[in-house]
């Protein structure tokens, strides 16, 4: 089923379907191709080192302005559209992405080195995410409608009629991530939640998979056209260094930013946004060690299984997950020795695999060596297989240090984005707690414990609640469910704003703000706030949650 | 009834009640008086010019550190307390404030020049606000609990059990405002919402009413002690220039900031917070013109009544409300001339009254003159009564300019905090819309129109939705209801974060963040997330809102 069938009422006149036969290498500015002329670059196949056609043309600052101005105009239209239209758009995007079929998977495979099976799964997740946001928008209760009816007789002063709901913020700039070419990129979680909230989106494509970005961008452009929405609702911008990205953040029409990537890049965007005449929020999901605490009972009862699970988790996707467990905290003991032996054996037998880009591989090696070169750190095991540099391979390894040494050297908390983890061995439970207390903000924190361990873990859990956005018990942190109860974020430096998630349906709360309507006649009230509750929303009326009409 | 009776279970051993017989002039650091030694200052009675005993001692940076460290320790305790304890504390604070009786009202009257009747009303509002937050905390549903139960059989991957709720952020720094010595000060909306959310509070007292601040601070200290909570939960800090305030914002233990005041001061706090190694949110409610659009039908039908209402609104509290209408937009016409004559006559007959501080009066005069000195601006009317400088009196006035001139001179949008408003007269509806489009972010925007006006006002309303946090029809913006549906905030520069309110029950969302609990055994789950729903909360279970147990 094409996007046309899925999203349009039959009486609507279809616009001519835009067909892109192949990659153009140009930005997509409100549905129009960008101009050539600036610097060009090519994506590189990390598994072979070969460059991939076509040349991609960096956008000019004038083109950035074109995209943002078109977005601001499109916002005036899109913000007034009913929820059903937004939902149809999200579903049409999913349908168009699926319609790209093998073309998309093969290009993404060539640009990222990620296996086709993984990419197939990520595509399904991305399309499922778009459809989940469509369902949330159709349900409508996310707008948190609140009504305090007038109390004309109240003493000493009457109360006016007050009604409040969330409305869309405005144009949102999204930076595609390196490690999720579908799910955190052109039509990923940031874009889906911004469009769901009613905001236009301008994506800065990630250089490493610019072709994948263009294909998905074309799909979005087709869906926008198929839904007869203004083309300015979506633009895709190619850029080289920081200048295009910073210009997008600083543009007066930009009202919010979504970003997934390194701490340095995220912080630069936050600083640029905070320095604007009118600062805007940046939702940057940056770096995290994702500490895993292994409590003694669990190590005793199932140390070998934990070693296997941990190895699988920290080497998943060649260790290039933001939730990769990069820090493991254990207590000294005979069972811990056995666990470490099992872990070391597993690592020795692990395979090397192609990382996303040569630059990521280099940074991984540098950060890993920064950690392992510090005093008191022993490399416990390295995969016996040698990594092939031409294939951009990363080699799994694990290192060991003491809790005392970890507390002495804050640099040991450096994230090495790749298949590496550091085990910290404490002498006492108090030392383990001290390590927990020394942690900076994290996306996740994990505990493995048996019933006895967990019964005594209240203090540790309370501490980790203050450090992380998601707490995991007896599982591993990789794998982030896209659902209502997910929270993917955490205190700084894991994310720039601990109050918001970048995964799950609550993600659209990032791109909305409340407006209160006082004394409005029925005809001017947004439909979500009308007496009859025609949308059937769950609303807060006089402080009581209800779907009843007034 | 004292706070002891109202808030404590009978079996609890009461701590010795702390008695402050009079003002000490010292900071209150986790229940202990600050040391003398630094610079001192006195409050000034603006109605007489006399300085008021005692001397107030500025806190040292060491004392700021003491307060913040104590807050961080108190947080570890307070965050674990049940909702009932937080509610009891809020109610105990209200009771203790009421118990201060005339002492508090007289001191506030002397320090601010505000009439006793107004202060009595503001005290009632402040105590009502504390009790409203207590009710919200008892209700509990504000934590937005979400549960996605495990789906172990799901293909291709099982779903783990995921549960999410809001938890307290950490110590919150609050800056008392000049214009609401009770409602936006030591135990005002910021403090109430932070304590409700589970956060300790450190207040920077406003210099202009340091004695009022100490009295209310003593009341909070007594309530904290009466509820047997850690003294570090609350501190009150006196300070002079920006250094103490900036140190509070930059302290590593601070997790969020609430502020009400000028744009320059608010922006300085935002910049300091954004430059921290770990940036924190600042909720600064700053400046707003609160434009009032008078549509032709309304002016024709009830121009005189609108003139009376507008005069009352822009001179209320000597124009020292953040929601004061400082800009009035009308269309040229015979009825508009009559309206302007009625307004001018009203202003001529208006009285001068004591402003909050000599500094505020000076700034008012300067900003008013900055506006009226611009080309194309005519002073329409000034109160005939002469202001008495020794009484710090502000003199009501109104000026007139054309829409073309307003669009030409952005400086005409300068806020003059005091009893002044600028009328902008447009030649056409299109010019009125152009003025609306040129506005920066506002706390409020108001429309007066008859049925015919409003039926044609869709474009204007849509535009103002993007400019303001609250839209008012056929009323005036002064007077901010403390309720569930209130939104007091708006796009920059009215507030630093348009997504949050500083008035109303949604204000506590500023001081909380979500945490997701994955695979937690029942015994470790927060009570709000337990299967049986023992608190009876409205929760989102599998995407459906329900109070049912799992």
C-alpha cells in the first residue's frame, strides 16, 4: 500500500507524485534540490575504504536560511491542521520508507558497515516509531488539556474561565546521529516527535551516511506532498564542519534542537543556543558509561551467564550504542575471579567487526588507550582476532582496575565508543557505593542481584536514581524500547536536559508548550478544550482527570 | 491551630520549637543563623524614605556553600519521604505564615509601601497556593506514572517491564521578587512547587524586603522543624550585588533556579547556568508588555468601560505587575477618539502612589521617558496630582503613537515597570496584524471584541498564540489565578523557558524529571508504580489512562 492510499481522503486532489530516480547529492530545501557550488564530500564504505558516489554538496548559509524561512511559513499552516493530518503524515512517511525497499538497506549497509539484518530491524523500529507517534497524536490526550471553569460567584474575587493545552513550539532542527542511520536520523525519533507535536523539521544529515539520509529525505518529501502539506514542513541539509549546524541553531526561526552524538558537539550546540538573543532548548543526548553493578549473590549464582550477557551487550553493534555498558562494578571475591575469567575467555574469542567510520574507529582506539594507559589499569583480555584496519574493524577488549584507582582518576570515566568495557573491582560494599556516588549523569544504570542482593540494595538504587535516566535490574542496558514508559535521557552530561526523553512517546513533550485561554468564547476555543470534549480526551477539569464533557 | 497540630502524627516526638522573637538580620542557613561580618544593608520604607532596623548581613560565599551542601544532604532524606509528609510541610508553612499575623503585614507594608489590604490578599493567596500544592501532592497523579508491562512472548524480541514516573530534581535556588513580597518570594510559588516536587529550597532574599523575607523564612524553618524534617531543606540567604546570587546558581549542588525579575538579571542567571560544567535549567519570568488589542466593535459598544478597566489594570499595584498592560493597540476611528478621551480623562484624575523602591521608581521614570521622548510619540495624559518624590510616588500617564511609528522604532516596546501604558493606533486591520507580528514573546496578550470582532479574529488569535503564554478575551491580564489550567510564562524574553509555568499547579513540573525502572521487582518499585496502584493514581498503562490496578 502506498502512502497515497494510506493517508489521503478520497476526495482530495492528489498533487503530482515527486519521483527521485537516484541520489542527487543535493540538499532538499522545502522540496526543492539545493544548488551545487559549495564544497563537496562523499560517503565512505567503512568495510572497504572505497568512496561512494555521488558527490554531496554542502549547503550554503543562504540555503539554510531558505529552509528555515520556508519552515516558519509552513508552521503557520501545519500548526492549524487537525491531529488526523499529522497522523496521516507520519504513517505516510513510514510507508514511503518501506517502499524504498532494498535500495535503502543496501545504501545504508554500504555507508555504515552495519549488517543488513540489523538495518532491517532498525528500519522496522523506525517505521513502528512513526506509527506509534501517529497513534499518540490520534489519541490526542498528550496535549494535557486542563479546564478550570469560571466561578462568577466566588469571593472575594470571581474566577475567570481558564483552559490550557500544549501547542506546537515551531521549527525544529534535528541532527542525524552516526550510529542509527534510520532510528535517530532523518525520519527518526526526533523528527517523528517534532512532526507529531506539530512542528516543521529541518534535518542536518550526518556526513557518514549522506546517501541514506537523502533517500529517507526523499521519502519524507514524497509523504509531505502526498498529504498536500506545505513543502517547507521538511528540509534536509548537507553540511561539512560546524558552521552549517551552528547557523541552523542560531537562525531566528529555529525554536528547538534535537541532537544525538558526542559530548563536545552537543555542548557546542547548547552553548550556541544559550547565547542567542532569544535562547532555545537543545535536546542533546550525548555520552554515557552506562554502569553495570554486579552484586555478590548474582555473581555467585550466575556469573558465567552474566559474563556472556555482558559481552553480548558491550560488543553489540561493535559497541556503538549510546547505552553500551562501558563500566562494570563488582566486589572482590572468588566468584568474581571466576566471572572475570569467563568474561576474559569470552572476549578472547570475540570477533572484530567493521565500525561506522574511520574517525569513530580512531577515536575509539584513542579513548581506549587513554583509559588503559592510566596507572593501575590492567588489560584483562583482548580478542585474539586481529582487527583489519582497511575494514575499519574494532577489536573487543576489557580492562580491570581497582575502586580506589577509579576514585583517584576521574579520567577512567572516559567513554570509549566501541567494543570496550572497564571492570572496577571494589574491596567492600562501601567502596562500591563510593564509586556510584562519584559517577556523573548517565543514560542508564544497571544492577544484577539475587533476591538477597536486591533486598539490601535500597541505598544503591536511591543513589543511582539521582545519576541515571533508566535503571535496569537483571538485564542489560542496550536495546531501548520505543514505548510510553521509556525514558532515554539523564542528568548532565548524558543529556542536556534531564527532564525530557528522546525515545518513547513522551519525546513529543520536548516540542510543545502550554497556552492558557482565558474567557474564550466557544467558537474560538481549540477543539481539545471545548465543553463537549468532541475528541474524547482525558482532561484535567477542576483538578480531576476525566473524559466527560463539561 | 499551630503547625504542630496540623501536620504531625500524634506519636511523633516533637523537636524543640524554635522561637525567633524578632528580626536578627542574619541569613538562615539550614536552621542556623548566619554569621555577621560581611557588608550590611537596611531595608527602606519607600513611603517615608526612612531606613528600617535591623541591619541585614550579607552572606559570605562560604555560607552559600554551607546552605547548598546542607540542601544536598537534606535532599537524600526528603526525596524518600511520602507525599503526605511533603503535603504536611506545605500546610505547616501556610499555618506558620498565618501565625505571624500583623507582625508580617506591618513589616511588609513598611518595606514595600503596598497597602495592607493588598498584602492581606496576597498573604491569603500565598497560603492558599501552599495548600493547593499540598492537595496536588496528596493526589499524586502529577508524577505521570506510566507502565508498559513485560511482553515476554513478543516477536522478534520480548519487551521488558518498563515503568516511569517523575522524581525530584534536587536543590532549587529561588530568587525572591520585588513586587510580590509573599506570593513570589520566600514561600511563594517557586518555593511551594519545589518543595511539593520533593526538592530542598535555598532562597535569595530580595534586599528591598529583607525583613519580610526573614519573617517568612523563620516561619518555614519552624514548619520544617515541626515536621521533623532535616533543617537543610530550607535556607534563606541575604546578599547584596550579583556575586552571592551567581555563586548560588553556579554551586555544583544546585539543580534548578526559579527567578522573577528584570530581563537583565534573569539573563545573567541564565547565562551563568548555561556556562556551568553541567548546565542547569533556570526558570526566569522576566519582562512583558502584555499587549491589549481593542477591536472596533468593542470600542464602539463599550469604549468608556474599556477605558475604565484598562486604567484600573495598568495602575493596579502602581503598575508593578508583570502582567500590567503596557501596550494598547487600537484602530483609528471616531469611537477610538472617544475611547482615548475617556482614557485620558481617567488618567488625569488618577492618583499617585508609593512604588516599591526608589530604584524601581527611577527606572520607571527613565524607561517611560525613553519611550515618550521618541519621535512620533505624544503624551496623551498625565495624572494631575504631582508625585511626591520623598514618598517614592509613581505618576500615572499614557502616551500615543502610530502603528507605523511603532513598527519603525523597536525601542517603543521597552517595558516601563510602573503606571504607564502606550497606545498604538493603526490605520488598518492589516497594520494591527503587522504590529502583532512584530511583538516579542509575552506573558499575556488580550483581545477586546464583540461577537462580530471575534468571529473575524482567527488570524490575530493564531498569531498571538505564538507570541504569548496566556490569551485573554474581554478582560484584563492583571490578576493571575493560581489553578490547574493557569499558564504564567511565555516565549523569550517574557520567560526563559516557554514550556513551563511559574504559577499554577503545573509549576511543579519544573522541578522534576522522569526515571524509567526496567525489570524491577515489586519490593524495589516506587509505590506509585506498583501493580496494585495503592495510591489510586491516574496512570498510563499500555498507553491507556486508568486508575485500575494491573
